[in-house]
């Protein structure tokens, strides 16, 4: 029996409706078609269907467009790649698989794989940036308005533009191929934010364009120490939130492009494995709530939960 034959045999042995029901989803209906509220996004009405057509069980959500067979279901729910999903389902059904070796991979839904195709990193001009300078608009905003300590801002590689009109967050990391004896981490890009907000709108950009969408703060001291100890990590939606969590004593990083983009999971998967517990701290808007469920599922329900940053007043 080759691998394709094994795949078809395993698929045929599974009643997908029973499997999904056992995963805690309350299915309504019967026969060859069931409905439920979608487990992959915030669903107010049952938009998720499980059906059997021509002897083949599949699922489809008319809200978030998640769809597939038993293997796609397991990959999404467990955050694993196809080879592992096949092995898991085969073991559950007592079906032997042909011997094969494969590298541990993180599953990426089709829409995430498409978004992860990042452009090549452009040239970076370091002359445009400098360390935070006492008295600049950026320094005053971060330390006096946002009440962030200078030592933490420096630890998190927060700088400013050469005119002091905008602050910058340097995204740096040590990918798995980075030499252990190399002192400097790999720099990907800076996220730049203007202090002034015309008509209340935030003005921000990336410099240089392109580069891998990694997590901000991976090279800060508090995060590196927590990772070394196999401790806990907070993943935030904003860079300032990450520094604020660190001010409370928690190792924290931030996602690079808001709640909707999850490509950082692929790049940082191996790096994240060292943490025994991961807390997700996202904004409570629709985009944040929708993606938190998927993040928790893919990073592992057993070690992931949702937390909220304590509220505090900004300086007047």
C-alpha cells in the first residue's frame, strides 16, 4: 500500500461528522448534512456545514470559507502539517501507514500561505535613524505620554528617525540558520510611526520594504531569558503593548502586521516551541477576536490562553 492508497483508506474510514462532534462542536441535523456555528471564526449564526457527497465527507464554512476533509480539519484544529494529520487519524482508526520520514512543519491554511509570500527586502539607509534622543518629539511621546521607561525602550530596540519626528521599532531575530557565534542578530526591517497624527490618523510605514514578518521583541533581554528558561510569553497586537507588558515584568513580543496576518507563526514556529505557556493579548475589536481563536488553536490549546493588558491612564 503506497501513501496515496493509505490516505484514501484512512479518509474512507472516518465519519467526519462524528469526529467533529467528538472535537466539541455541537452539530445540528442528521443524515448526510449537519450545521453548526463555525469553530474557526466568531460566528453568530450557523454558517458551518458538514456533509457527505458521493461517499466523501467534507466541511465548509460560508462565513470564513474554511473547507476540506478530515485531514484539513485536523491540520486546522491541531496546528500540524499533513503528514502528522494523516498519522494521527490513521492511528485513531488502527490503520498502518507505510514507513516515511518527514520534517516537523507548521500547517498554514491556503489563505495564509498566499499572504506569506513576502517581497524581497529592499535596501536600508541607517542614516535615516538614530537612537532615542532626550528632548525629541519621539522621546517625549514614549516616555512622557506613554510612560515607558527608557531602559526598556532601548532593550526592545526602539529608536527614532533622524529628525526625531517619528519613533521606530527594529524587528530583529536569530533564525535557525543564524550562526551561534555571530554577535549581531539578523535585522529585517523597522516599523516607523509618526508622533503627529493629522486628523487623528496614525501615519506609519515599513523601512525598508519587504523582509520576513517576524515578531517584534524577540531579541529583548527579558524575552531571551524567558525563552532560555522555558517560561511564559505574551504575544501582543502592538509594539508599545509589548513594552508595556515587559514593564509589568512579563516577557512580551508583538505581531508585525496587525491581527489579520498570521505569517509570523510559520517563521517563528521553532522559536516559539521553547515556551511552556503563551498568552495572547489582542485588541477586543472584530479583527482581534476573530484571529485569536485561530492563533490559540494553531499554537496549541493546552499551552495557550487569552489575557488582557491592565488599563492605565496616560499622562495628561
